[in-house]
């Protein structure tokens, strides 16, 4: 299994959560305060090298599901994946490069 940390529209209660309805929910997790979260309109994006902790959820997913989510997240053309350490073990997290955030509003670390 592959672990995935999600912090935006894939979280429970949001419009893309159906992607993860058959995945195994492991629990909530908050990262170290080393990121920045930006409002991209209908979804958030996170960049590295900030000072904000990001709140999200961790799932066990299949390789096939990861491939589907890669398409949703425009990986690797928009988002990149980085491995982060969570209380459930290593998990992939989608991040964007800082230049893509230049004209976006920085927000707190929880997408509501």
C-alpha cells in the first residue's frame, strides 16, 4: 500500500473526497510548520519552505488510485509529490513550486 496525505478537496466532506471512498482512512495529521498554503480559488496548494503547519488526512491507497489522483492533481505538470513523515509512516503529499504562488493569497494551514 501507498500512503497519501491530503489537505484540500480530497478530504472528507469536500467535492473530490469520493476518490478516496474505498481507500483506508488512517487518521488526521498535522505537518511540521515548514510549508505555506495558498488559495487557488476552488482548491488550495502547498509550497515548501514556509512557516505553516498543514492539517490533513492520511490514507492507504493502491497504485491504481495514486495514478488516478495524479491525473486529478495534474502531476507532474502542476503538482509535484514529496514524501513526508507522518505518525502513520511516510506518505506522499502534493506540493507546487513557489513561483506558481506569486499572485495567490497565502492562507492558514487548514483548508475549510
